[in-house]
C-alpha cells in the first residue's frame, strides 16, 4: 500500500516520541542522510528502513521536510533521518530544515553518522558536487570524518560513463576517504567479506538483496560505535547563532560564486557553460565598508533572531510540505523561496533582497532582523530603507 503524507508524518512523530521517551538513559542513535536533489537519498532511506512512500514519483515533489524512520539491525536500534536535497540556489533553506531536524532530537540523541549520497547517473561533476563536500566538512568537522559514509547510487551497469562519474566524485572526496570516511555503492553486489564485486543489481527484482547490503553496511560502520559531536552542534553550544555557524556562513558566501541553473546539473561545467552574471544597476554596488555601523554584537543578534525564527517556525518549501503533520501547531510560518538570480529581483526592494539572500522576507522576520540592528520602524519607508542598506552589504 502506498504511504500518504499523513502516514509519513505520523511515523516521523512516532520516532520523535520514541527518541524523547526512551526507557533507558542511553541516547538514541541517529544517522542523517544528506545529499543533492534527485541523487537517490529517499530510495536509500526506504531500503534501510523498509518503509515506503518517501521516494518521489511523477505525482509529487521529493522530500520537503526532515523525516524519521526506525531501523533495527542485529538487535541495535537506529533512527534514520532523511532531509530535503540541496539544489543550486536553495542551499540555505535546506540547511535550515536539516538544522530543524537536529534541533528536534539532539537533546535525546547522539548523531552517530552521516550518509552522503551522490548519483553516478550524471554525465559529469557540476558546481554543486564541488560545493557540498566543502559544506560537509564544515557541518561535520574533522573529528567526525570517520563517521561519514559516501554512498553512490543509480548503478545500472558497469559502463565507462558511470565509472568516469564515480572517479570524478571520488576525487572530490579523497581528503575524507584519506581521513577514514567510508564508501558504499548502493545497488551493487557485495560478497561475504563485505567487498564490492562490481556487479550491478536491478530494481525491483533485486531490491531486497540491495536493501540487505545497505543495512549490513550500517551495522558495520555504525554498530556499537561512539561518535564525536558534530561541529555545528559544538558551535551552537558555544553560543553561535545558526546563521553564524561555519557551515551557514559558507553557504551564504558561496551562494553566488557557485550558482548554476538546476537544469545544468548534468551538462557542462566550464566557465563558458555558465550564464554571465547580470550586472547590478549602477549605484547599488556595496562593499563591507558600506555596511552601517550596527556593530558586531547587534549584527550577531540579528542573525541569531533570524535563525531562531527559522528553527521555531520551520521552513515551508514549494509544493506540499509534511511539516504540519508532525511539528507543533502554531501561528503561520515564514516561508523561504529558492534564491533566484540577481536579474530577477528589484535591488531597491527590501523584500526582494531578503529573498535574494535566502532569508525570510515576511514582516515579522524583517522586524526581528531590523531590531538586531537597532532599527525599530521596519515596515515604514524610513525603516525599510535603513534595513535595505544593511542587507545590500551582504550581496
């Protein structure tokens, strides 16, 4: 039977309750799945947990909110957390949703691993493929690298194209692999010594066998282990706001330099393939010196308030979201939209500049952000202009 959105939300809520109300004092073990859009994360999620209804079909969008399912293997209980896929331009929104999932469980759980998923079914490496490993290092930290497993997906047959794609991906991951990270090929046959044979299996006829190899991988890599704390949690424990963590700052800073149209993910990645950036209207150029003197404390306070809004209210994505099914009800939540190109936004509009930066643009969020800079009249022409001048300094 096909699972509904309500079913998935109910199972996520069940897992949250299990994590928070454990009979023992031992924290729950959680493994997070990360990766780009359409890389096969949700199929891996289903194969690990035997759940259905997570993988996208032609009738709806992919994962739009964090989801939890239970996995018990060799008597050991894990909770697997799936997350929305990162796409060019929406990295900050996805990061907020991942952080919201972590916030929901971290007081009662230990994150023992991260599965980073990438498909070999693309023609070659794109900008996002290069960007995400850098984000992953800042998100996890050096000490956590041995608890990362890179999972390749969409193996169909051992041809040159897929082998070349894997070789390119591996070159991006080499520092992780040299530091002790694991590697697993989902969809290929493993022998009794848990070695990859290079034989590609097929869906759906071999799906149970494929799922068995995946669960055995989790048991080998994460069974009975103690993991260091994720870098992002360490930074948050030190009092850094979410927006000021190393991972968030990297995503914000790289939003323009790494941007590529989503349709180019399987095309060329040379400089000639990228559309020229639209020049900003004359007079809008800003440098760090143009940022008004709000002071570092006020700026930190502003970003902290903004991050708290995102975590407390959640992130709504385009399409049907599962959020209302398993997150506490409350007032309407601010939404994030995918960051568009500069040329599609009015740089003299505070709402458009917020959207360009990938931050909430609703009045409540703008008032909270303005308050952090000492601007008490956001919503008026004067207040909007003052906030706009600050935000332009971040472009």
